[in-house]
C-alpha cells in the first residue's frame, strides 16, 4: 500500500534531516539513503520504505510504501509527518493527516 504525503504549497520545503529526525522521535530507526535513482528513507529490520522527493536536500513530497503486516510503521510515519505539518493526498485531493 502507498500513502502520498506532502507539505502544503504555502509552506517552505523541509530538509530530509528534519524528516528523519521526526521519524526517529516516533521510535523508528530511520536512515536516509541517497541513490542515483532517488532518495529513500529505510527502517532498520523493516521492509516499509519512504521514497522522498529531494532537491539539494530539501523536500515537499514523499510516498510511504508500506509492507503488509507493518501497520505500526505506517502509523508512526503518519504521526511524524503530521507533527511536521504535512498533509496526505489521495484521488479526492489533499487531507490533513
């Protein structure tokens, strides 16, 4: 399952460091991995990942790619992004997390 999250257009971009720090505050062992094909946030001993759009270390959009059975990771990710002021987005448009 995928969950799209983003900062509202009225907000300045966040740093990937801020996002990783917020995830760690939710007790997730998060690590930023930069690859030639994109930026990822991985979690130790978990398969759920976050694909995070980045330009020069700044971000406004991400996709949480949840693996079945890791609902606790998704819940913690949503809580972290909520605290950073991000919103979710689905076919009906943006919604508060």
